C-alpha cells in the first residue's frame, strides 16, 4: 500500500499528481512488479515477464548500483535542475539529492505500477518541499509539466535516467524522448522568434497604424462574401515553375481568386501574371525586399493585403491599393479600434508562414475550396524557391546534411528543414481546427499535408474550376468605418497612462534601491516587507495601459523571465541570495523598460498625431 504520509503530501502539495494516480489506480497490475528483500536487507524490484524475474535493481546491493549511476553525473553542479526519468525505488534519486542540496528536481514515471511501488516504499517527507517541483505519471500530463518546470528553471537542465527502466520499457522511453525533444525544439523556436521580433511587432503596429486607419479591413468589409468560390494560394516553392501556365489560365479565365503569398508574387510578375492580391505579414525589415521589384516598376494592379504588424518598410511607397487584417501580435489596433457598426474585428493568428495566415484569412472570407500551388515545404534537389526571386539561394550542403526526411505527396521521402516542417504542422493544425474547410494540395513533389487531398493542378482545373467566378471589382471598398469617438477616448486614456508611467517607474526604482540598501546591511526582515511593496509596484506597472499595450509586449521574453524568477525566489531559503537575485532581476527589468519608453516616445507621438489627423477628417467629429 502507498504510505499514508505520501498520500497526505500528494494531496496537499501535488494534487494533480494524486488525481492522476487515483484515476489509474484501479488498472494497476500489482502482480506485474514485485518487491524483494536483498541479502543486504534493502529492497529491490523485479518484473514478472514470461515466468522470469527481471530485476530493476541489483539483487545484492542496490545502493552500490545507485552510486555507480550517480558517479556518471559527477559533473553536476549545485543550482542545476534535474529531470529524473524512471523511479524504481528511488535509490539514485535520494543519493543525488543528498549530494547536491541546492538542486531542484522533477520526477517522471510513465509506468503506473512503478510509481505505485515508489510511493509504497519511498517517504516523500524526506524530500524538501521546495526541491521537488512535481511528480508526473503517464504521458498525458508530461508536456505541460515539463514546460512549467523548464520555465521555472531557465538555466542548466540535466536528465538522469534509470538504466534498467530504459532497457525494460523501451517504447515508453522513446515516447519520452520524442515529447521532450519536441518541447525543447518548440521552446527554442518560440523563444528565438519572440526575442527576434518582440520589438518589431509593436513598433511596426505603431508605425503602420496610419495605414490601418486609412485602408479597408479586408475581413470586416468582405466577411463570408465568397461562399461557394474557390481560391488559389500560390507559394514560392520550386514546383510553382511547372504550374505557371496553369495559373495563367486560371487568372485569364477568372476561374478562381489567386492570392500570392510571400515571395511568390515575384515569380508571378516575372511571368507577367498579376495575382488578385498579394498577402504579407512578416515583421522583419528584410520583408520589404519581397515588394522591391513591384515598387521599382510602379506596378499598381496588384492589391496588397498586409498583416497590421508587418515590417513597416514594406508598406512605404507601395504603388497599389492596400488592405489590412489585424494580427494577434498587434496589441495596438486591438486596443484603439472598435467598428462603428459594432461588427466584430476578427483577427488572424500569427504563424510561422504567410501561407498559414492566408488560410485563416480565406476561411474568414468564406472561400469553400482552397487550392495550394507551389507549397513544397521541402527542398527539390538544391532548390528552395521558384524562378524570378533575386534573393533566393541554393540549399547548401550543410542544410542537406542537417535536413529532416518527411513523407511527400506520393508517399516517398523528401528532404525538408525545421522551419518548413513547422509551417506544414501549422497548416495541418488549421485544416483540422477550421470546420468544413476543403483544401486541395497540387504541389508536385511537395511535403504531404495532412487533411489535404493531392490532385495535380491540371486535373483540378478540369474537375473543379469550370466557370468564371471572379468579380473584377471585388476589392473596391472604402476605408473601414472605425469608431472615431472610441478612438479619441483611447487616445486620451493612453496619454494619461503615459503620464502615470513616469510616476510608476520612479516609485518602482525607489523600492528596488531601498531593498538594495537593506540587503547590503543584512536587514532581511525589513527587506521581506519591501518585497510585498515591490510586488504592488509590479502590479501597478502590469495594469498600466502604456505598459500593457507597448512596453510589456516589446519585452515579453524578459518579462516572462522576471515572472518565472518570482515563483523560483518565493521558495529560496537563503535570504541574502534571494535579496541579491531580486535586486538584479527587478532592477535590470525596470532599467530596460525606462530605456524602451524613451526610445518609443517619438514613435508614440507620431502615431498620436496620425490619430488626431484622422479624427479631424470626419466633419462630424471635432479635433481630438
């Protein structure tokens, strides 16, 4: 039976683990794994398999065996975080925790029978409460649990495996490795993207706000307008080269609405084909190069649909008509805008690819069938793009060596990379989540996209695109009628918030400075009282509109690190170490925010002037 003390500890400090265990308890095979006493008087575990005993610990001296396991990790230093994979009877876990008193740990056991024996024999009371972050059982909760553990322990992470567990439960171990690898990959990818673009998203949204105010919102003005109509998304994969004449035929005969995504517009223009619209959303400065040729040639016939957080340089001097869609990264528009007719302002979620964003857009516009062209999401030999893209580069030998192999549309293998693979998974996600969406993939040799049907484009034309559906004036809309009164109110509120920011920063900084003096003088009792006040100042900051809309999103990575450090420091027992960490983390954060506010102020003033200007263009509304 499980030790009574363990039941009480789990109920009190790890209720999710206890609830998971209770749900599995009735299905545990108590004859599958048994305990046995060794010659030394310790306990060992064995599995009953084909009428044979397979031991998970030494039959003679499990403690010496545990010491041999621990010896392999002698480079561990205090302060790291450890994931223990596989419990057994916890001999190696107890040794590690005794040897390294400052580490934090997380225990994962995928086999319910093993966790049962662990809890029946190992007293969790011997674990200091602040050191054991969590115990996870089975595969259902592992992703969320490890994500949380890694958030709270952002420095070095070590996985310690029980060797006999890996040997006797290989399927469970392979699944753990897969889940853990995906978590690490996604975290690295998300962190890299957030760190790279966190400032650009907000700065772009502010600089683009004038264009948002003076252009139609494509979703508001055309919501569900195209029910029953097909749309073609043309991407810049190398397979597009083979489909140029088919795309031309579709365009010349008005058989479907053609949307180019990203660089594909250059290939189409290279072949003298103008799509019905070009969509763009990339926040990077380089994105302007996608439309450089169109700007230089003064092509006015290609409307641009831009995500509101797109690189602001992309919109400058664009010769054609512009239409906008609000993106999830744009906190600015989401704060200031309200439709005058109370129509919902639908947004598109940020994604690794403009194709994913465009799928969302076309779904909201009501298109019944979406046809993917040139959506390779993989290499073709050493090609990554179609013709006519001046900045495209061949796939390097290193990229080929490091490539991933995935299934293609014919069931064979094709080489891709992490970025393309992430795009494919996102497309698959939206195909699954969006009801009644019909997506046809015509990309010859491209990666298979789950939820799509592969049909060659020529056959799609013959089977699906039999009549003219395109209305040439489909995008002739005026600017969206956003509520000017609401806009004025938000402008006034934000100006007040900015004035409050200056006082918040001063008060916050003074509290950090006071804590610094108290820690230097080792007056820890008074410092503890000041921590409460510091939390209040942080709450004031978090509730301030200027911080919420501009500064915190611009520094989301550093803000998340600060918030995670609070949870970690709340359980720190060394008062001096805790104080120094608080001074460092909170002080660094407020100094960074003060610099950001100073740099952002001219952009904010320009945006405010644009808002005043548009308020003044409406004769019914007085100057803001």
